[in-house]
């Protein structure tokens, strides 16, 4: 059964249940009201008969009363013999008690009985001499329940017919309303099937209803999922293309050198050095990719201990002065003593990657400045350069794998080409240390990379 059919059935059952409770309450209330009205009428007639009757030598003489045709009266003596009866009973030849069990009651009692195939409501009342407890007879007053039964039957038919019609209307209304409400879900299903068949993740589901209702939130979440999947698959395709491109060059060099040595039928030292360099390049690439995969999955092994980040920064600057040489001024800005919890080797790798990236994209005569300070409960590390800067459209992608903003930032002067993994590795190492890394343009030109790390609080818990 479809969701639409289940909802329409649910609406119908709810309406039917409500009408059942309401109809039952109405039926009981009307029946109780009619019965109470009949009982009050029987009591009034009984009291009138008793008050207007004559008792001579314990013989009760019933007065002539203007009674309706459906009211029946019998008077019995103390010996339970019939003494008097209303004319309508005499005409029908009914001499038996209207309610035989009522003649044995010492208190007034109401009973529903069947007399001559007719349902009667009978009040049996013992008659006593006023002021004494002396029983002198019984009076039974009955009235037909035909009007009550007819009223109940008509009311029951009306309630049942109204319930059936209301349930049909509710079911139809539920069917139409759920079709209108669930039509966006059909669009979701059709779009998902079309995406599956065509592998087109660029499609989105249109929705013209309120964006904050349940359907709107569902479609918005589905569209966001499609967007993330599209970005993920695009990133995967780009990753495979970049890896293939990075592997093609060293493999081509290795193959060329091997072919050259095969044709020369001798080992050429220069070719062997070229092969060794490209093998080292491939080794670094594979190592960076494995490290990046571990970092992205959150399974990067970290030997956490208390690290003097200022000492680590000075070591990294000293190491990178060789790369900067004479063409780049490598400066130390403001520095403070800072302790953090982390893996010193991985944190130094972050510093080396950031400083090396700044040196690579800074033209001759430029400068790279590194600084370290404290901001509340965080360590703030900055690496600034005077390069051409980063265009705003490149900033959201600067930490992606194999990304190099070569449109605006000058290539390295030493002819060595990186893989475009350094900033991505630095990003994930910082994330695994509970910190953040960001980049901002530097006025008037250049860029500033900022790393935020939580300060050490007490002893660090070592992790392997």
C-alpha cells in the first residue's frame, strides 16, 4: 500500500473513530433523556392516582383520569389480586400484571417489560396508608416505549449515515490533500531516478512551497546532499586526473632513461641519477598521499606531548634559510613562548610546508615573515609573504589536494615543482590537533597564513 493510500486511510479511520465516540455519546445522551422523561411522567401519574384514589375497607377505588392511549394502569390488593385497571387494558383483555416481579418489591421500581408484543416501561409502587407502614396494595403504571424506540432507530440511522458520509468525504479529502502534499516527494523520486540513470549530479529539485516545512527541509537536505556528492565526485575525478598527471612525468623520465641505456647498451650515470631523482619524487608523492589519506580519515598517528612551539618555529626557520638563500629575506616577527599539546614532527611539518610555500611563491627580493603569539586560550602562528597574493576565487580551494594557484602566484625559481599537497597536509594536521588554519590577503600585496592551536592545559595525554 502506498504512503498516500495509508495516509488517506489513516485520516478516514481517525474521522470514523471521532464520529463513533461522538455518535455514541449523542445516542446515550438522547436515550437517557427520553427515559428520564418517561420515568418522571410515570412518577407523576402514579402520584396523581394515589392521591385521588379512595380506600374503603382496604379496597382501592381508582378514579377516572384523562389518560393517553399509551398509558396503562393496574391496581392490585395486598393479596396481589387485580382490583382495577385502565380502560385500554380492559379493552385488550389484559388481566395479568404488567410487571409481575415488581409486585414483590417493597420500594418503587422501574422495569422494561414486553406485554402483548409491545415494549413497556413500568413503574411498580407499593401503596401504604398515609402515616403508617401498613401495606394495602400495589399500583403499576406503564407506558409504551414505541416512540422512544422509533426515535432511537431514527437517531441511529442518522448517526450511521452521517458517519459513513463523513468518512467518505474525509477519505476523499485525505486522498486529494496527500496527493498535493506528497507531489514534491514524487519529484524527489523522479529526480533521483533520473540522476541514477544519467549520472547527472548537477540537477536539483525545484520546490515552490514554504522552505521551512517538512517537505521543504527534506528537499533542501536532498539538494545539499546532491551538491556535496557532486563536489565529492568532481574532487575524485580531479584527484585521479592530478595523480595521473603527477605520475606521468616521472614515469616518462624513467622510461626514457631506461630506453636510452638499453640503446647504448651501457649504464649511464646521468640517466641513473635522473631515474633516482624521479623515484625519490614518486616516493615522496606516495608518502604524501598516504599521510593525507590518514589525516583526512582522522587516523593520523600522533605522539602527543608538550611542545614548545616557539622553539619549533625557530628550528623551522633555520632549516628553511637554505631554501630561501640570498634571494628571499626570511624574517622572524613578534614571538612569544607558547606551549601546545601535539606531535612535534607533524607540527614542524606544518611550519615547513607553510614557510616553504611562502618562499616558493615570493619573487626575488621579497620577504617572508613568521610570528607567534597568544590570543586568549589559543596559540596564533602567522606566516606572511610579499608575493602576488591569492585571488579571492582561489581562497576557498587553497587547501585542496593538488591545488596550485599558478594563475597569480609565480612559480618557483629553482625549477622544482611541488605536488600541491603541502597546504592540504598542513590543513589536516592542524585539524587533527584540534586547531584551525586560514589564509587572508595581505595589504598591499601578498598573503598571510594563520594557524590557531589550543594552548597546553596541564599534562598532555600521549597517543600513538
